[in-house]
C-alpha cells in the first residue's frame, strides 16, 4: 500500500460486477496494473499506478451481491474517533469500523449531504 499523509485520500476502490471490463478501461486510460489480493473473502484486484511504490486502490468483484460503486478512502489516525466525529457533524455510518486480516481498520460513511466515502488506518508497524 502506498503511504499517504494522514487526512488525505490514500485509497480508491471500485466495486463492480464487470471486473475485466473495468480493469481494461482503467488500465488503458491510466496505465494501471493489477494484482490479485486473495487474503479476503471476495476477489480483490489491487491497483498500482505507474511509478507507484505500491498499490493505491483496488477493484472488488461484486458478483452481483451489491450495486456498482466508486469510493475514496481518507487515511486517519483513529477510525473509531473519526467515525464518532463524523456522526457529530451529521454524517451517517454505512459500514462500522472493521479490522481486516492484515490489521487495517476501515469504515464507510456518508457525509451530511449524503456522499459516500471511507476512512482507514494502516496496520500498526
């Protein structure tokens, strides 16, 4: 995962039922490369941009389990604290804080105007 400063966009994710078409489109448009990350329950293709020092996003195969989407994730120091602050500002929790097998903690929210976004904290070093 490419490192980004706290409170900046550090990851993008595209959920799609048409992963090959999506990879072809973005691969040709931005010269992104893709690598399967098989550590989760669903098929995830990590995205690396040319010259990137590691992945900076991913394409999640939905297999028809949810609508297509595109979302950005902001790197934060404390996901639970950020979620609480977002709620106090009128935001809504869509996916409560979760920790994946690699130790990364994330959540998905809606801002006060209804826009979908995510936050994450990298695994402890």
